C-alpha cells in the first residue's frame, strides 16, 4: 500500500511542471528553505509559545520538504523507497556501532 502511494507521489512531482527535475541546485536550495520554515515553526511555536503556529502548519511545511527530497531522488534515478531503505540501513549500522542510543541521540 505504501509503495503504491509513494509511486503516485513521485509521479505527481514528475508531472507537476515546476523547474526541471534535473536542476539539483533549485531542489537543494528549496529543501534548505523549507527546512528553515520547519525550524522557524519550532522557534515560534515552542520557544515563543505563539498559538498561531499550529501542528497543521508544520505538516504543510514537512510536505514541502518531502517535495524537494522527491525531486532530488528522482533526478538521480532513486525511488523514495530506495532513499528510505538506505536511511534505515545507515541508521541501523550506526546503532549497531552504538553511535545512536535508543532515545535517538548520538
């Protein structure tokens, strides 16, 4: 089920008509910008206790992050599943070397 959804999202991104997928610079800069939006959300919601910064807003920003991650993956011929599997493998290797504790901290 998840693979079907991931493939549908990948197709959506490919057909979205934004800047060509082959432009890594655009995608990386977009990813940085959207990650910064997530950081801004944390700053304003958690540290400044600003009630207008709702979890729903964070969810929308995370969607933008996923968009740019997808663009980068597709440009290099990877599926989102391959990227996720690679991340799991990397994190499992770190955990095996005891570099990541059970609470997720290095």
